[in-house]
C-alpha cells in the first residue's frame, strides 16, 4: 500500500474534524467547519485549477459540512512578499537560501533547484536518501536521482565555495525591491533580534 503526502496531511485534519463534530454533537445539528488553506494558483498548474471556495465533499458527512476557503488563492508572489513585509512577521530562512517553495527538505514533488539547495545544506541526509535509492532500485523522483541531485550540489560547492547564510530579506528584495527588504530586515533585527 502506498501512502501519499496528501493522505498524511489530510488524515490528522479529518481526525480533528471528527473530534470537533463530536464535541458539538449536543447542538443536535450539522456542524459547519471552515478550513482556511494558504494554497495559491501561482504555485502550480494543479493549484491553479482549485476553486477559491468549495465544499470539501470528501471531508463532509452527515455530522459535518466542511467548506474550504483559499483566501490568498489569487495572490501573486509579489503580493505575498509585500504582505510579509507589511506584517513584520519572520519567514523561513530557506527562502533567502534560494528555495522557491518550502516543504520537506527532500520532497519528491519539490523543484530541482530546491532539492539541490537541500543537498548543499544537509549532505548527510541527501547521502542517506541516495543509499535508500540504491537499495530500492528506483530514482528519488521520476527522471531525477538523488545521486544526480548530490552531484549538482557538489559542483555548486566547488564552483561557489561553501554557501554562506544570505542576509535576512534576500528573497524579499527579489520580489519587492531592496528598499522594502532593508526596512523589513531592520525591523526584524529590532523586533526579534534576528541577525541581518
């Protein structure tokens, strides 16, 4: 039996829905649940096909009605980064390292550059994946072996030297400009004591 990443994510969420419906059973009516999800159309062709609001028929049943709302579905990358800058909240440093998406470090559906970036940051884990790949006799992902990902990471290390941590705001500057990113970085340092 093969278990997908989406099943691993959905399972605990549906368990929570069941718990919520049970806790509210005394109301003697259908429990309505609104699930807010940060999926954006710009992230993939598959996500672009999703509706901004829809009934989750797979999670709904006789005790609960689940509606999924994707409030940032239509947002561009620029709008996301402008909101991060406005909110003053920190974001994951992997974006400054060059990742376009953030998931598991070696997510099978991850973008190749993100996977190479992961192999540069955690080479021991990449090597463990490569050993497993040999044991099972299959590539890490279709058309892309972990061995190939590691070779690309090693070539970058040789060409560029060991990667130094980029300054906070590097990714933001790419999307909203250096001035906004500098202001954000200065606020991050003042608010959270984060190193620039």
